[in-house]
C-alpha cells in the first residue's frame, strides 16, 4: 500500500512543524525512523544556504529521534548518481525542502533519484515536501515569468505527479488571494489547486486529506472554492466537506515496531 504524502505551505524544520513531524515519524512504524532530507531547491541560493538547510533539517529530525541522512543533491548530475538514489530509497521518510521549484523539478525529473522517491512512496514510506518541494510533488507546476519584483503565472508544466490531478500554491496566506486567481483559472482541466497557508500541512493517503497546523488549505476546483482548517478532511477527486470524512482513520495511524 502506498504511503502518505505531506504537502507543507512553509515552516519546514521549525517548531511550528514539530508536532506534525513527530506524528509522521510515529506513522513510519519504526522505533528509529530513517529520514532522507533533499535540500536541492535551495541550491540556486548558494552553498551557504544549502548547508544551512542541511544543518537545520538534521538538528530538527534528530531531536525527534530519527536517524537522518541529508542527500547532497545539488544538480542533475547528482540525481543521476546511484549512490544518491540508494540513500533516498533506504528512507522511511523523504523530505524535500523549499527554495526554487523550477530548479528542483529540472534536477529530479526522469532521474534515478526521482524513481527512488516514488519507490519509497509505493512501498508505504512517507514523502513530504515544503513550499517548492510540495509544488514539485504535485501533478502540475506553474510556469512563472518574473518582471522586476512581480511574478506572473504564464501556464503550467508537468511535475513529478505523486499527487495526481493536483497543483500546489504554498505561502497562500502571504499574498492577496486575487493574485492566485490567474494561476487557478489557467490550471489544466480537472486539476484541484491547493492553496496551503504558511505553517500548515495537508497529509493525504488513499485519496483522503487532513489539514494540520495553524492556517487553512484552500481547494479550488475551477471557480469553486472550499476552505479547510486544522483537523478537517477533504478529497481532491470531488468537492466535499469534512463531515463526510469525519469517521475516516488518520493517514498516520500506525503501530511502532522494532527497528530494522
């Protein structure tokens, strides 16, 4: 059975995500889970930023009792390396942190590293992405044209597709919603666009999604909008309210077993 997918609006490796990440580690069923952190999206901002995400992610998950390996995957050549793919494939939880989504997708698409991420998910492991990481895990990624201080969505491209039929707009509460409408209305047909607030996550498995964190998740199906708050459930394949899924089991329910 495929594992959970976690999409985070912002706040990776911070205190705001501690309770959520602790629950995800319990959900792996391992006494000492293995976490692979992939900070690739931060590489365009320089080596110092890249190293800072490695250090922050390692400290965060080690404090929660995990065994952490940061996969130093900077460019596409690294993603073609079998050693990187092996490090990813041995993880119980793979975490793609934030930065530049275009670089992350160009680096991973069609590589052994991307195949390893998919394999972790298919065997029941958890795959999480924050900000750029969340965007790339979805089916579609917006193409953005930059003009000075403004960015304009000008179409869409295929992303990794671990969340079929979906696209993600992170940091959703950090800008006026009207600015998101151009992207929403231009999204491919039958695409659910998820606007995920900062310090907020949505955890999905078997088609059911639950909101965790301080903010909201806004789900767009064409011109139809629905808001979901902490603890509420929804589905992407059909607009529905949390009451319809109130009896569903949390996607991280698991029994802790002895470590490998």
